[in-house]
C-alpha cells in the first residue's frame, strides 16, 4: 500500500507468485529450444545442442508500478543466475519480502542481494553485472537499445482494436477491465482503443463505466484506483488540464474539479480514470501511458494496418476478420494478441510477456564428443589420401619426364 495501490492488488499478486513458482519447471522446459538439453543433463559421449547461461549475475533495476514485475527476476533464479535487485523507492518492500521468503525456503543467500541505492549507483550495478534488466520510460529504452548486455523494459502501450462487425456495447465490460484492472498501472493495461464504429460513443460509455469505480483509500478491500500524495495529484491534474483538458469524454455528472482526482482528506488523493476522445490515432496523446487508468479512444479504418499501431505489448482484437487477426499476430511490433473477450492484461504462467526472459539470459551451444563413426570416417579419409599419394608417385616413376 506504500506504493498507493489497492491492497487487493498485493493479494492477487501473491497468488500469482505462488502459481508462477509452481509452474517454473514446466515454463523453463517450454522456453528451451527443441533439441537442446540443459547443462546438467549433458552426458559424456553426446553430440547435441546445449542450453547454457550467458553469464552468472543479473543486475535488476526494479520498477515500483506493480509488484508483479518481480516475477521476471524470479525466473532468472530458476535458471541458476545470482540476482542483485535495486528496488524502486516507491515499493522497496515487495522485493524484500520475496528475498526473505526465498531464503526461508532454502535458497542460498549468495543467490539474491537487495541493494537499495541512488540512481547513480544503480547504473554501476548494471555495468558490473554480467547482464542487466532495467525498467523505465522511452529514454531508458533508447539508452540501451543497442546493448546486448542490458534488456530494457519500457512502456507497454497496450491497445484494443474493435472492428465494425463486432458490437462494442457487447464487450464494454471487458474493455473497461482491460483499462482499469489492478488500478490501471500495468504495462499490460490498455491505454488506447481503436474503434471502427462510433468511437466517440464508445469513449462516452467507457468514461461512464470507469467513472463508477469507488474512490477509496488503498487499505480498503473495495479500493480499485491508485492513491498518490495530494501535491503530486495536483501537479498531475494541472498537466492533464493543459494537454487533454478539452478532449475529455467525461461522464455527464462529473464536474471539472473532480475529473482528475479526489482529495481523501489525509494528504492523499485518489487518481480518477481519464478517457479522451481523439479524431485520429496519430494524435500525440494516443498511446500515452500514465500511472492510473488513462485511455485514448480514436477511430479505426481498414486501411490503417497493424504495422501503424506502433509498438504494442498486448493487443485485444474484437473482430471477425481472420486475416486481420493473423496480420496482428505476424506484426513484429505487436508482442501479444488476444482475440475476443480476453483483456490485454490476461496472462498465464509459461506464456511469454515481452518475449521470454530466457531468450535474453540463455543461449544454445554445440557440444560434440568424439564418436566411433567420426573416427572411422577420419581413418577412411586418411587411407584414401595415402592411396592417392601412392598412385601419384607410381605414375611419376613410370613417366619421369612428366
């Protein structure tokens, strides 16, 4: 709750940690390339591909937007890495609890280190580790774009696409859930919707639906929205008024003073959902990500192909157009595709998030042991070469003038 997230989010995430841990063996087996064996399964005399670590130490600069982000480095431990975590100042407690729980479960202390430090020393952690996993905005992603040692996880910019052949009114609950589940702070939460039929009507209906979410402190069991210090909420509200203030698809009974936050009277404020209606997905506010349920709704046309959506972590597609769905799946800029009433944030242990972390941490190598047939082939080649030399020598003796 120190991060301002509802207590229900923490409880659900604990369940996810347990499910992910139980599925770890199967998950890693599924991520290993077919035909490659793990190092501990390599047998003498074998010739095979071997799946091995690229290093021994992973440095993690953890985010504080959602506790589930720590599931990533838990997978690195399962692969045999030693993990050093620099926790976020917003949420230092989730990684601390995980480290303590792992040690109590029997993991050797040398495999995990929690290193609270400044941003300056955080960079040193990534530089000194064999590999790094960092989280941040577009600037962080750009900084490490060409690095083979550092994997940068940036904004998700997840989206919903609804074509004319699917009535959006029948799926409004799922779209609202995609936007606001877990307080709307995940990279998998939808921050943009493309709708072919009456996009402004959808924006108004979505604003009305999200406007019904309760405005409660984070320790209340019914809390559904993030809470931040009042001063921070006011600064954020000023920014929103200056940028999307004229494009709000607010519910009719929502006054201007209550559109962005609600003062809880204790120095904190609930951040209210924001829905904006845009004329085009090329508007700069389309695809923006904010630390609360924010979504931009824009019209979609059939000539706007998936490649134009921009980088999208998760795309929910409501369409009967099978060719369009396949095109979305094939697009290199879209990482996950959910068809039908499957919200953008849905996941299951074993399925990739932004690809599989193992793709970054591991690699396949060839191991070839000396084989009997290899030796026989070498001896045969040697004999053939000797015979050829002898025949050449005899020919030279018969015809010395050459």
